[in-house]
């Protein structure tokens, strides 16, 4: 018998003392996964006198708090990516591209780079929806970026069709 197998043979014992009640849960092995531990906690909490619905509501409320905190963290990270006007000098005119030519320039720094950045923002939003939804699954950021591009193309075509009508 290996050392790891011997460790599994030890029981895991969880005990809660609440006023004059002592509630214990014993499991015949010690290599517990998180799901087993949470089931044990739920059993202890109900054994202490709390209702099963109270525990479930607490879990749901805590999950909402985690989602909100995660959303705020993500928003702060996105805000950190914004360009700071003092650090980056972006020309407000693109006349320097065609100084020797009298034609209108074809590249507009502000709108073209903002359009590319919108794809990244939309992809990040798709990743957030994936995280909060059981219906949508996105494996990688590149998939979200492609989805963002498709959504933008469909949106642009729809806008052109509506404007013609």
C-alpha cells in the first residue's frame, strides 16, 4: 500500500458546535473534492438549525457578489487599457500622409483605430457573456474576436439596408 492510498483510508471528520448542539459529519476517506466539502458544509449548516433554502439563498447571493466584483475588476482592467492623451501623441489630422499630393487622405487615425478597438471591446463583452451564461460557450479570445467581427458586419449591413428603405 502506497502512502497516498494510506492517506485515503483516514476518515475526514467535520464538527460544528452551536449553542448546545454538536453536529458532526464523518466521511470514510480524506481525499475530498470541493463538491464533497461543500455538501458536508451544507449538512452541518442544516444540522445547526438553518433551513436548506437559507443556505441555497446565501450561495446565490454570494455568487452574485463574486460576479459583481469580477465585473468591476474587468471594467478597471479595460479602463487601464485606454489611451492617455499625455502619453501617446495621436495626430488629429492625417494631412501629413499626403503632403505632396493634393488628394484627400484615405486613412483617418481617430475613426479607423477606434473601429479596431471596438472589435476588441465587443470580443471582451462576448467573453463576459460566455462567463455569465450557460447557453453561450467561447473557447478562446480569437473566437470572440471573430464573433465580434461577424456581429459588426451584420450590424453594418442591416444599417445600410434600413437607411435605403
